[in-house]
C-alpha cells in the first residue's frame, strides 16, 4: 500500500494581499476546488486561487500541527516562509499538476 501524503498549503489572491492556510490529503484537488470557488467562505469571498506555498507530510497529525503553527504566525513570518520557498510568488498549481 503506498504511503499517503498530507499537505499544508498557503493560497493567496491575485494581488497577494490575502493569505489562506489549509491542510489536505489531496493538494491538486483542493487547490482546484479553491480555483473553482467551490470552497465557501473566506477563500471564495477574497478570490484566493493562487498556491504560493506547500509542505508535504507522511502523517495527518504532523500536518495539522504545522497548519496550526503557521496560522498562528504573524503576517511577516508567513511572508518570510513563502518567499524562501517561492521567491517570485508564482502560482505553483501548474507545477503540482504536471
């Protein structure tokens, strides 16, 4: 049986003014849902469609702990980890669907 993977991800809007942090076991599907405005609430309201950051975990517990940790980060600290991972702030969705 293949190992399941879990993802902590950060999405942003087109102008990179809003950040959304989430956790999922299927990053491609989840980002697609955000892009199609199928995720009701905050992400839909602010048009959060751009994948700017993600981390991969082998177990859900550590993924959830990391998501909570990132959610508690200041905006500045979130921007720092995003820029270290993705300096050009490009939408990484095309890379994960290849």
